[in-house]
């Protein structure tokens, strides 16, 4: 790998160390209104998502049963957790798959436990990506490097989809 590309890759990966998904304890311990939920969600996802949340997106998630209904137009930590997980997973899965996975997980764990487990795994993976088993030594240009990351993303999605499919065939 050329020195310039290697340096760019290292710098990009190191920047992930400053990004994280908040833990449950970092959520407000009081209920919020829709505009506050949108603001919080966008702040938490700022460096993790390409699109901003909108009230219509949240209303759609509630209507489709992905998120719990608010109580008297107020949202709590459970709603924030659901919103963050949905926002991240919808980038690779259809909403129906996200809904089914969330429902299955919540049969075994509380929302708080499930969210903290997800956030811990997400943060650990994100912060250890530069130390992971990716082998980019032979990569000689940025396009080839981009292609390798994209291919790995597609393969990881395929593997996780197979796991989801096999779980539901039980």
C-alpha cells in the first residue's frame, strides 16, 4: 500500500475512536416531546448516519410498530434507544426485518439491557476497526481500498441475513 493511502486509512480509522453510540445512562431521565426527540436522535447519530431524522420518520416507525407509541405525546429513554437502533439497522435491512429482530430480542431482555448490549457491541466494533483482521497491505489505491471495504460490508450483510433467516426457520 502506498504510504499516502496507508496514512489516509489510518487517519480515517483513528477518527472512529472519537465517535460512539451513547449508553442508556446518557439518555435524559425525563420525557421529551417530538422536536426534542428528533434533536437528540440527530445529535447522537451525527457521525453515524447519512440522513437526518424527521418527525415524519418517527411517526412512520410508530405507525409500523417499530417503536412504542408515545405517552401523551411524550417520549422516554426506550423511544430514544429504539430510534437509534432502527436508524442504524435500516441502512442494511428492510424495516420489517428490523422490527422482527427487535421484537425477538425484547422477548428475552428489557429495552435497557438490549440497547446497552447493542451499543457496547457497536462501540467496541467501531473502536477496534483499525486493529481488526482487515488486510489492506496489497492495496495500492484509494478506489481499490474503497472496493475492499464495500465488498466486506456486502459479505457481512449476507452472512447476517442468513443468520436471521435461519433463526426464523426454527
